[in-house]
C-alpha cells in the first residue's frame, strides 16, 4: 500500500470478521433449535424461536456481505459515511458527518466484558456530540486498525488531501483490559495444570 491514499477511501469488513459472524449466527441457530426440541414450557420455546430467527438473519446478512461486499465506512473529501447498509435501511440510521460541520474528532473506547470497543467522538460545531463506532477493517487487501482509521479521517478533516497512511501498532492491551488478560492467563494456567495432573 502506498503512503498517499487517494479519496474516496472505502473500508470493508475483513473476511475473518465475516466468518466469525457466520459461525456466531450458526451457533445461535443451533442452540435455539436444540433448546426448542427439548423444552416443554412455552416461554423457553418462544425464546429459542427468537434465537433461531436472529441466527438465520445474522447468517443471511453476512452471506450477502461475503457475496456482494459493501463498504462499512467511506471517507470522501467532504464527509465520513459509516454504518451497515442494511441497518441504515431498517432503522433509518445514517452515520454521515460532513467535515464542515465537525469541530473536533477524538479517538476513544468503551469496555464491555473486558473487551475494548473503539469509537470516534465527533464534536459538531452546533455543540452536539456523536459517536462513530470503528473496528479493524480491510482497505483493498490490507487490514488497518482503529488508530490508523482515525488518523486517516483526522488528516482529511484537517485538509491534508490525499491523506498519508501511517502505521500504528495495536497490541493485546489495546484490545482487552488488564483484568481480562489476567482471566485469560488464569484459565490457560488452570488448563495446563489440569493436564499435568492427569
């Protein structure tokens, strides 16, 4: 990948993310189907049907994304447009921001179950604050991480066109909290000790 990236920049889900999502949707379908076959109470059966329907929807959405990929984030000279196309149509949710309306951008994350989920805080000139969720994505054939995406968006916002790609490393500490890393280490240690005691 060259240092200068021409606009528009179209970013797609990575194949690894799509395959994980397919496996997740398939697991939900399997779990819902298994529970519905052995359950006797109507509430449990209804809940398992919801799991089956949700699993089928997830599988269908990501099969379509594998066959006909659509960009999940587009950076042009004048705007950022993000979000999944299907979700935009279903919920009328459009995460598009014109650069002329943006006062400042900041990269931040929130933690959910010891995993760090990255987003860009978009402070608009009218005083409102919005969030643009980001994750590692594919640009052409290269996977770029959240810090690299933010750097590209920030350069375009500041008027550096075309933006220059800069390599930012993100390690396991950028993905998980210290407690989450401790728990992973503890579980691995217990598995090793358990195997040694056999």
